[in-house]
C-alpha cells in the first residue's frame, strides 16, 4: 500500500512549481460554477426528452417481442445508453427508471456490430476447450430482472410490460413465475404456450397471474383449457381484460356468452376454429346474458355463424355504435349477404371477408353494397381451380357486384381496397364515352382517390393501383399502376467495379410469381475490363478498315 501511495503522491512531479500549478488547476476546476440547464425542466418533460434515447420503451401495444420489433436500430444499445443517463444526477435517475421499468424488453442479441465481440466474450473457454459453450444471455437477464424487482418494490410497481424471446419464456417458467408474483401493475407479459392450454408445467405461473396480476389486459385460451375458461365467470381474476383470443375451444354457446359478459372492459375478441358456436350467441333473453359490445371482432372458421346472427347482434344500439372493425374468414356469411351487415353497422371502419364460393350469383338480384363510414375493405373471394372449359370463374360475378357498388358512390369514405382479382382495376373504370355522345350511361361516382391492392392468389404480393376520380377533362377517371422498386445496388452488393448505382433496376411482376428485371436507362451496362479492351481494339480495327 505504501508503494502505491508513493506512486500516486505529488512528490513524483518533476519540481515543486509543477505541483503548485497542479493544485491550482484542480482547485479552480472544483470551484468553477456550472449551470445545469435541465434543473428547471419539469420531471415529466425531462422524462419525455430522455425517452427519445430508447424509443421502444414507449411501446404500449400488446404484441409479443417478435411482433414488436423496430427497424433501424439496436434496442439493447438504446437501453444501455439510457441506463448511463441515470449516472448524471438524481433527477435523471428518477426519470430514467420510469422509462426503463415501464416496458422491460429482453432481446436475445444486439442488432449491431457489437454482437460479434460480445458473442465471443460470452463463451466459457478453458485451456482444453478453446471454442467454449456460449452463455445464455437472455436467461441471465431474466434472472437479474427477477432479483431486481423482488428486492426493490418501488421498481416492481412501475413494470407494466414484460417481453422476452420465445425460447426464453419456454425454458425460464420458474423464473417468470417468481417475477410476475411481485408485479401488481403488469398489463402484458410474453407467456409460454403451455399456459394457454392448461399444461401442468405452467400451473404455478398461471396461479401467480390470476392472484398477483389483476390488471392483465390480454389473454388467450386454446384447446385443453375449456375447464379453466368456464370458471372465469365465477373467479373473475382480470376485470380490466381488453383482448381475448379463443382458438379450437369446444364450448357451448351459453358458456361462451356467460364468460364474455363477465369482462366489462373487453373490446377485442377473436374466435377461431369454433364449430359449435352458432347464431344463438347473439340472441339474449331475461335468463341468459347478452353478448357484450365489441370494437374489434374477428371470426375465423366458424361455419355456423351467418349474416342473420350479425343482424340480430347489431340490432342493439350499444353494439352497432361500438363495432368498428370486423373480420369474417371462412364463416357462414356469404358474400352475397354482406349488404345486410353493412346496412346494420353505421360506424364500421374496416371490414375483411374471405370466402371460397362454388357458384356465381346475379348482382341484380340483391341490393348493392353501401357504407357511409367504411374506410378499408378486404374483399378476398376465391374460387376453386377451374377447368379450361370454363370461361369465367364464379368469383368474377362477386367482383362485378363490388365494382358496380363502388362506381355508384356507395362508399364515400373508402380509401383502401384489397381484392384477389387482377382485373378489378379495369372494372372500376367505366367504358369510354364518345366525344359527341350523350353523357347517359354508367359513370364513376368516386369522390376521392382509391388505393386498390390486387393479386391473383394469396401467395403473391399485393400490386398497388391508384384509381383517381373523374374530372371535367377526364370523365372516366384514371388508373395508375405502380411497380415495386428493387433496392439491389451494384456498388455495394457486387463491388465498386460496377460503378455507382449501375445496377439499380425496376422489378415488374410477370403474373406467375416471377419478376422481370428492366435495365437502367441512365447509361450502358458496365462490362469487364477485358471485354472493354477487346471492344476498344475492335473499334479501332473496324474504324481503320472502314477508312
């Protein structure tokens, strides 16, 4: 210790004058008054400023870690930079902790070049094993978070979102149960799949969620959890539940309605693969409770739910004024009966229907489709594979029905339209009118541009066509088809010898799942030096031969 003190002493300086200069500079630096411009800021404003360092901490969505990925940054680096801001002052510490512990996100790796060095340091190397086994970093972070929130209750009450990778939440069930047991304000957490089907390995975790997390906002039940789902109407653990997903449950209609009516804050419901559910869930009496009002309703593979049931559901004022988003995929609702649902839902903003039809129908036999509030429409009607002898597929009559309804001006607020019909852009343009002919005949009643997305089969990508409304100069309107742009750059992908932006191209779909590369028109295609040399010598010889 005396040797270290000797090394640090000021007597090691070259002269006494230097020691006096050193003491003077140190004293003047310590006595210098520095103004803190952030001291006058309100804590709420300071928190908003610091939150820009770590943008993902502001996500209040109920999506999993994989679904809520952000592009263009490394979330672990952003969280590290925000944590370093806590060392500035106590006010920064309070603001930083509020942001860091509001949405805890445990990413598996760094999405930057730092991961290359850190992955090498995480390996447990020894003299006999140079490669080593990598350390499970997400598992260690879960253990550290569990220890932190269990030791500090003031931080535990700030946690509202907890997201982690799939393999981490499947292997760290015990640590996850210990963590959620001290989070009373938790709203969303990434859970293992076993908890949705009442797996025995997740029974402790589910009990902790029901007992210690009353503010949970999203839950899911799949096949195997029928008994625990039926008991929800009696126990009522989550009265603030907002999103509920039910997949492949074998439930009676009365059981489903009684459980759903026990959630007063429920506004999004997904029913998938429910063959026992029929229109009786929408009929209520003095004995059975009524189906609750839903803002976002998703039905998939429920063949016994028809348009008549939706009409009964939307006949109540408290339900039709709340329903804004409706998705019906492979249900008993026929596309020819869609007008009944649109007429009964005056506040519907988005509608998606997906159905496979076997036969065509006459559009003149039913009223046209009409909605004054609809903004987005997914009209994905498919037909079975037709034989070459058939001239038109059965789905074409449905798209003619849709185009005639749009041209009549029955959708004044429609902005986006998705359809599985590549000929729909031509159907939305009325036939041309001769210059001196009368204006009688079909005309377009569009009042705003329509973003039309079409494709031939579901496996292809959407092709955008912008349908413009008619003008005095163009009474038909116009359709502008855009092409997807290729971002393949030769200067970075192929090498500098190809030149700057020499291989940028436009990719055009050929209608069969492939693409056609259109050459760039800015300049000739670059060639190799040897070919360029031969071409130059050939041009000289040909020039001399030609005289």
